[in-house]
């Protein structure tokens, strides 16, 4: 692969491979097993969300409501257990809520043909509002004794590997299998590449689009459960944070074009690793919060600018719907 | 005692008896207390508006419930305008309220500047402004709230004390950089550290009041400095994450975690009991609510011109530790306050 053919994915990987040895040499304590696991653990939830976003983006959509799906159903679990319901019933309610939410998103996008950006922007607000107004007593839903044992999902470890990392790995394998080995996965790529063409060839595009959003909502819910059990509470206010930009960043930075039909799980992993390395290195260096944002912004700009230099857009390569 | 002394005592006792005997006769007519009617009249039908940074968390819900409980029985109306973390929406709400002319507005500032001019205008228009917990550069009729400098100092002193004879390495988990409460607390931390040059700060980072970020930072710091002896956190809601990282590293009890908060039972006492926190400096929300309500009663009934008197009521902090975390009085329940 010549430098001319180096895509976004290659560039980001190059940045990552450049940054990593620098940190490893310059920062004592960076390249230790314990710190590597911490690094992965800190970005595991982000990575899982990236996978959910990847499924939707590959199918030429976007899911801005992902953070609401992360915050509200798991928050419901914590609230219901706090109110005295059993853990299994609470989990069932949360998954039902996630599926219903995914179905509404998918139906609006696939059947009512509302653009995904606007649909999920509004539905996310709706779900977060519903949570605040009707489901939760406080923004931060606290852990309660009824959940004891469940915190293993976020705090336990398997053979010394923290559970969030294990869950991220499992999610990567599951999503990679779905996208690469199943017919459904092939259909998602086809729809992302050319929706009309896919429909003409007889692919049931609308149900598959609905399914994408249901999967995204369920993965979001799982990520939320991991996050809640990791910090022993569900700060539902996270919906108002900039987390969704980080998720889109991981996906786009990794090289999954927003125009759909391109990329895969590897891209999400690369994007996640780069973000994780930067965050971890800068925390060790005790860089101030604003300093961290500055560095993050500069690295991203460099990656994007290099990409547009090496792979200039023209009429031939530009796709409809390219952002 | 001499015989004269005893006679005097007996006489005094006799006179006392006579008065006591006459008193019921007077009381049958009843005696009007001359001030309460005016007090009731001054309060009845008046409105108190409340602008927190957002509802739905223990502090702001607690203040609202407490103030309502105190003032509603006197016929006052307590209304809330929830800007939900938007400074703009808060400023708009304040502007609208000025034209609606409530008797008093309780303001919870998101920063030290934004509302300052508006609050001054409100007081010129005859509305009492009571600021709570996060003050602005404009000092209004009353400020009720925690002294953040003191919180920073006392939390750090506890951590420094716990570190004595250990590694002397500490970490600081700040709130949001833009928040005055966080910056003031940091100043308090610095004040104490200036007196203890032996203590080394290995990390001082902002976690944006976010538990997940606090956990990520603390995990990395603990991996780099497993001999860390203490952490100064800036808010219990965020430091759940800090404590989770300490627990995961198996260092609970070895790393002293000091933080502060409103003292809600699940947010403070339960976590101290479980060993997650070693010290929570509580600014006891129900007391703050009572003090705000008290200020409003006093101001409205006094008829003093808004802005002509200015005073502060810094909250007396309750240190919640293992010793008192189990007691009924150290913490409060939001559900009880709402009853």
C-alpha cells in the first residue's frame, strides 16, 4: 500500500503507532500491563458505543440518540431496584424499553423516511426527557443493595482482565461476526453503499434499517449497564455531555465514512485506541483539562487534514450524502 | 446564710406565689401579640421564585422542598424556574422574573459573573435576592451557603493528616474549571499545601463533575502511584467514581478519600459507612433551606429596602466520618424532606 492509498484508517493508525512509542519511552509507567489494562478499561464503554454507532453509520445513518439509550434504560434498572423490584424484572424492563426505543427510531427512519440525524436528535431528547420527568427521582441514580453482585460487570475481572475490557472484546467479536459473516451484515453494507440499488436487488431494506437501530439501542443499553456498574451509579445527566461527539469521533477517526458502506470493527478499535492512548498519556503527564482538549483537537485536525491531502475529494470519489 | 437573707427569700417567694395566682385571671382575657398579624400579612400571598442551576439533583431538590415546607404554611407561593444547566436559560428566567416582581428570588449561580448585573437590577426593582451555595461577585441581601475555601482547607488538612508517615503523595480531583465552587475549593487546598511542603501533588485534574471521568483519572493515577495516600475530591456525586477506582485497585482504607456534598443519605452517609469515602464535609441542605426561608421571612416582614442590607450566612459544616455516619442526624433523606 503506497502512501497515496493510505486512508483515514491508515493515517490514524500511523498517528497511534507514532504516539505510542513516544509515550512508552518518555513516560515511566506508561508501558506496563497494569496501565495498558487501565487504558483499555477507560475507553471500553466508548469503544462499545463506537460499535453501535458503526453498525448504524455503515448502513448510511447516524444515531445521535445513543447517549440517551446509554443513560435511560440502565438508569431505569437502578431506579427500579432502588424502588424494590427484583433485578431480573428491572433488566427485562430496561431491555424492553431499549427495543421499543430502537423500533420507534427505526420505524421513523425506514418507513416514515425522516432523516436519521433529525429523528435521533429528537428521539434522544424525548427519551432523556422521559427519564428525567417520569422515571428518575434524581439525575444521578444511586446504587442500591439489591444490585449487589451486579457491579462485577463493571468492576470485576476475568483472568486479571477488567470486565469492561472483556465486554468490549466480546462486543467486537459479535459485531465483527455480524458484519462480516452473516447475510444481514452484507445487506447492511449494501444498504449503506447504495440504498436504492439494494432495494432493487430485493434486499428488505426497511426491516434491516429498523433492526440496525434496535441493535444500536441494545448495545447502548449494555454499555450503560457496564458504565453504571463501573461507577456504582448512573449519572443520567451524561446525556447533556459531549460524549456523543467522542463516539462519532471514534467512528470517523477510525475511518468509517459517514457516507456509509465502508469500514468495520477494526476501524472502531483503532479510533478507540488512539483516543485511549492520548487520554491516558495526558493524564499521566497531568496535563490540564483545557490542555487536553487542545491536544485532542490538534491531533484530530492533523488526521483530517492529512486525509484530505492524500485522498482529495473530487466528483468521482464524492458520494451523495457525504458530510 | 443569715436570718435576714432567709426572710428575704421567703418574702420573695410569697410575692411570686401571689403573681402566679393572679396570672390566670389576666390570661383569661387574652393578650394580643402586636407583631404577628403584621408578619402574616407581609408574607401572605407573596411569591418566592427559585432559580437553581438545574433541578433533579439532591442539593437543588432539597433546597426547594425545604423552602416550600417553611414558607407555604404562611401563604407564600414558591415557584421554580429550571434552566437545566443552561446559563442562558437561567439569565432569561431571571430577566422575566424581574418583570413579574416576586417578593424574593433565590439564585443558585452557575458562575460568578453571568447573573451579577441582573441580580443588582432585581434588587433595585425591589426584589430581595438570596444567593445559595454559589455566590456571584454581586453581594445581594443575603448569601446562604458553604464556604468553599474552608471546605478545601478542611478536606486537605484531613488528607495531609492521614498521609503523615506515609508516602505524602496526594491527588486532587477538581470539578468543572468554569465553576467558581471548584476554583474556590482549589484555593483552600492550595492554602493548606503551602504550609505542608512535604506533601507532593501527583495529579490535579478536572473531572467536570463527572463520575466516569473521575474514575478514569483516578485509575490512571493509582496505577502510576500505587503508594498514593490520599485524594481530595470536590463533590461527592462525582467522587463516587473516584472511590470506585480506589476500591477496584484494592486500596480502600489505604487511600484516604475526602470530599464534600449536601449530605444526602445515599450520597454521603451510606458511602462513608461502606468505606468508599473517609470524610464527607456536608453542608447540610435542610439547614441551608431553613436559613434561606428564615432570611426571606425576616427580609419580607422587615420591609427593608432590597440591597440596602447585605449579609452572609456561611453554612456550619458537618464532617461525616465513620463515627457519625450511622447516626440519624448526620445525613438527611430527600424523600422525608419532600413529605
